[in-house]
């Protein structure tokens, strides 16, 4: 039994979709969440900047006695996981391998699509990992940079002409390639699950990378004891706006205090 909290971080709010899954799958675990709301987005930045920010995020989480780190951010997972894992003496779990492992389990046709931020797709990490595991796969990728701001503006419902138009614009080529599995490689995309599923059709299985990482953490870590864990939230910008939008990602209100921290000085 290990009652130390799990540290979870993201460039902002989106990582709360992974916290939600951790709460469901491992209710006894305590969590320290850090959202870098003052510097979001990461997905448009250079690898050097993403690594620098991610190191500072990890340093903040490590100011607590945590047992592991879950990188909820798709962009950090693709660009900085190896660097962060090499620098840490506790497990560091990113979203890429858990998502790829799930995609490998579910694909029947061997045609797999991956969507994410520009930074994630530019990294080429998903193709490399999938093709190393199974060279005969066909992997099709697409950056979807407008999804994050649209989700944060609440444009997530089926029937919303704006999101449906952008979904069609981004996903028509992947649909045309006949993928049967689509990795949602960004924190925000699970909120678009129903719009994406309806566009891609019933034969396409959607893989939520953040949820896959939460499930992987469950399989890897020494669990906490019984009872309900406590989650503490920290952000680098206004806590009130984080709290306001958080319910969209967490599917419940945050009742705990949200504290603002000065991240860049760490
Ligand atoms: N959290 C980021 C990701 O999953 C999306 C938002 C951003 O670009 O920072 O890649």
C-alpha cells in the first residue's frame, strides 16, 4: 500500500479528463494536479520550450512527496516523456504508449488514425511507436489545432454547425483512408467524442489517450489503501476561471480550493 499522491500535470485544464478517469478507476488515490493555465497552449510551441515548461511543471509536482507522475498532456507526452523519465526516480507515465497499446489491441484492419495538437503530430512519435510494434500497420495522422479553443468555448455538442464543420474538415481524409481505430491524442478531444464518433461512423473505435494512461497507471502503481483520496488543484493563472471551466472536463464541480502558484521561478 502506498498512500502518497499521484502527480498529474497538463498545459491547462484538459488534463482533468485524465483526473476524471483516475477518480473512476482508482478512487482511493490522492492526486496533486497542476495545470499550467498561465502558459497554455503548449501544442503550438517548439520542442525546446515544451521540455523547459514540462521540467518546471515536474519540479513543482516534486515539491510534494508523490509516488508517480502522470503526464496528462498529449503534447508533453510526445515531446518530453523520455527526457522527464530519465530525470526522475519515480515512474513517469505518458499517454502515448498506453494509447498505442490499446489501438493495437482493437484494430482489425491495421489502419489506425491519430489526431493531436500540431506539436504532437509533428513529433512523429505515434507513427514510430505503432510501426515499431507492428510494421505492417498503416498509420494516418492529422493535427487538429482548432479543436482545443473550440472545446474551451463549449462547442462540443452534436448539431453545433461550427464544430461539425471543423470535424469534417480535419477528419475527412482519415475517414477516406478507412481507419478502423482513431487515437484521440489530446486532453480536450474526449469532449468531442460524440461529434467525432458520429462523423467517423460505428465501425471506428475511438481510443482516449488520457484514459488509457490512467488505466496504465492503475496497472503499474502500488495502490493506496481504502477510502476516498483527496485531489488538490494548482494552476499558474486565475483559479476562478479554471474552476469555472473545470466542470466541463471533470463532469463535476471542483469543491476543493484551487491555488495559484508561480511556476516559472521554480
Ligand atoms: N493539453 C494539450 C494536449 O493534450 C492541449 C492544449 C495545448 O495545446 O496545450 O496536447
